[in-house]
């Protein structure tokens, strides 16, 4: 390099050029290591997300009653609606709706809605062991029958009675209606105490006009055929009277009518839908793990050489073949392809359900079933401070060490740069002085 070229070059450029030449190899090495560990860290976090999503799907499927769903068909409409839970035994049930449950309704005759109540005394309403006591002296001045109605409805100790006024033929009727059906919920109303007065006499007379518009009665159902069992209920909704069935009665039948036939079977459509959700969740996991462990030269996965991830996938696949009681995958309406993904075989499922309707619950949902086995495989990986957390921590530590080495390299190269800059600046200054001295002798 000639003296003129040295004096013409910027010392900072010369120093940076030298530093770049010195650090290029190490920068490339550290960048490759950083990319490798960052890729592994991202891949493990992605794997954790995939496994967590699948674990959540398994938890939902384990308690999903659709895998044990029952279908309900009735021989006629309008008599009752029936819902069946998974605990309902398949079969046909005979039901005759003898009578519906009713709420009692009573009426009392008054001359007018502006009738003035007594200024004292206690009006008592009783129903099913409870009572309310309306102190008539607490009614505000100028009260009438409407005030009595409102006081009954607003009373904090109201036992479950609704008061209403009905106007007809120049008279007014006070209606008391139980808010609850059933024979036990019969209403009575009486008056006691108070000063003898025209208003008190009129009230006592009105209570004597008591008319029952609707009787308090229980629902009655004849269950069975030849020797039926009588089922009574204070409500028109029968719950737990028959295991797994909720029956809402809507109409009573007449003597001689044919009993309602209720047929409980397997709800194959609901079961297929639930099974398909398992298939979809499992296949999504398979696709995700295959991408992470791919050994393709064109697009290798970040965990291509990770034996732990491959082992995990193999364990999950093994759970599908390790079914309880000698059950096969095909009996569950499931099949696998050459890529390890699941498919739904509806024909096989329908055949199995016809012979063994509880096989899905036993093989998949019960203790020791597929879902339970898969949860046992996933739990050590995903629990707090589990295996995936440890792997993430280890990879992050390796990544941090690379970052530290990069920082150290940057610090060292900064010192080298400053040394080169000092040297080139001094060299340039010396050459300039020599050129100036030489010109004196020119």
C-alpha cells in the first residue's frame, strides 16, 4: 500500500475492515447456533401448545355424555316430552298419563273492589304447613279490596299464593291461586280477632262463599303394561322417577286410550359426532408432531433429531391398540391409515353398537380406557415443572449462553477496533509528517 493511499483512506474504515475480517467466522458460527436453539425453543413451545390442546380435548371427551347419548321416540305426540340421559337403559317403556298435577285455585265473592276492609283483625292464609298473617290494622287509610290483594301479594311471609281480582256481573271475586302444583299445596284463608263491625261481618260472609275452581292434585302415571306401577308427583315434571329419564307431562289421557310407548335407544348420530371430534383432535396433533419431527431434506422439522418427541407420538399410538377387554379399534368404528391418522368407520360402529351399546364408554371413557391412558402419557409432559418445562429451560439456557458469547465477542471486537483505529490514525499522521518533511528537500 503506497503512502498516498494510506493518507487518503479513513482510519475508521480501515479499522472496521480489519475487524470485520477477524470476526466473520465467529459471527456465522454464533448466528447458526442461535438460530438452531431458537428454532428448537419455538418448536418445543409449539409442541407444548399442541399437546395442551389435545389434553383439553381429551378432558372434554372423557365427560362428554354424547358418547353415551340416548335417542328417544314416542308413539304419539302431545302427551309428554321425554329426555334421556346416558344412564337410561335402552328399551321400550309404557306410560299412561292418568292425571296432570294441578295448582289449587279458590274464589271469594265481594260486593265491589271498593269494599272497605275491617280496621283490625288478622287475615290468615295457610298452605302446606306455612302461613301468612296479615294484620288488617296495618292497611293504610282509605284501603279497599285492591289494597288487600296487594298486601297479600307483597307479604314477606306469603306461603306461595297469588291474589287476583276478577270482575263479573257487578260483583268482584278475589282469586287465590297456589304458585305450586300438587295435592299438598292446598290453600285455606280465615280471619280472627278484630272488633265486631259491618266490614268484619262482610269479610266473614265472603270467606263463606269459598268456591274451588281448580283442585290441588298430584300427577299420576301408570308405568308398565299388565301390572302397572302408579307414580305420583306434585309436579308435571318427573325426574328420577325412572333412572335416566325426565318426563314432562302435558296432557291427561282418557280411560281406554292406548298407553304412550317411549323407546330409548342409542343416539348414533350424537356418538358419531363426538367420535369425529376425537378423530379430528388426534389427527391435528399427528400433523403438528409430524411437521416438527420431519426429516425431509427440503423442509426438516426443528425436532427432526429429537427421539423424545418421536417416542411420545409412539406412546400415544400404542394407547389406540392397547384397548381394554380385548376390544379392537375397528369395533369402536375407528381405523388408522399408513400415516398413523385416524378415520371414522360408521358401518363398523353401527354394527358394534347394535350388539354392545356400552362399548364406547368402556373402551374410551372409563378408567384404563384410551382417554385415560393418553392422559397418563401427557401429564408428565405438561404438568407444572414437567418434562416439557425442563426441556424449555435447558434450551433457553443454551440460547442464553450463545447470546452471552455474542456479547463477549462484541465487547472484544470493540476493543480490537479501537486498537486498529489508534494504530491507523497514528500511521496516517506519521506518513503525513514524512511527506511534509520530504517536500522541504524537494
